[in-house]
């Protein structure tokens, strides 16, 4: 039984080291989210207060289906777009920069 203890102790130490690495990485991700400024749940008035007027407002896609789905609209800014359900923000999508070679 002692051989098993000597074998599992180094494995436990390795597992703790791996868990600490993942915990450090997980803590760094909210900082990245702060850079992108999450918008989920904000109203259109709060979006305007935070980012200013959008460059373009797309008309809502009308409700359809059974049961009807809520209208979805999009506002475009220079580097990102924000999608709304009714007047509540769902997602912020960053625009990708493509380079032609």
C-alpha cells in the first residue's frame, strides 16, 4: 500500500500545479472581456451612453414563426456591431480585419 501512496503523491502535486495554471488563465479572461466591454442585457439608451451614436442602425427583422420570435436589430460601429432583441443588447461582435495577399 505504501508504494501506491508514493505513486499518487507526485500525481497529486502535478494535478495541483495544472489546476493552478488553469485558475490563473481563467482569471485573465475576465480582463479580456472588460477590454471588449460586454453589453449583454444593456438597453439601447445605455449602449448610446457608453459608445455614442452608431454609424448605422439596421431595421429590425420582423417577428415570424410559431410562436413568433422577437425582432432582432443591429447597430454598426467602426470596429464592432451590437445585436439587439427588442431594445435589449444580446451580443457585441468585433469586426475582423482581413488582409489580402
